[in-house]
């Protein structure tokens, strides 16, 4: 029997106070997957990244505090 290996990623949407933009990051990554001028744009990108994922996306407020987690 062959096992099917599936790589699943979680993403975070957070505000970068230094560069003053919204960042979508893959958990565990040091670099941004995408930088956006609005939170809505960042959320849309994160949703596309996790559309086939069993995990979802974690959203943070502009001040960095946790806001919500959305599972797909």
C-alpha cells in the first residue's frame, strides 16, 4: 500500500507596522507570501491559498492581537 503524502499549510494575515501594509505569511515562513495595501485584499489572497486546505487562515487585528480563525 502506498501512502499519499499531502503538504498542508496554514496562513496568517497580519499588519506590518513598519512598512504599513497587510502581510499574508505561510506559518513557519520568515518571508511574506504577499503584501497588500488593504486587509480585504490580504484576506482574499489568503483564502485562495488555503482553498484546498483542511486548515484555514488566522487573522490578526492591526495592533497584532488575534482576531479570528477561519477553517475551510
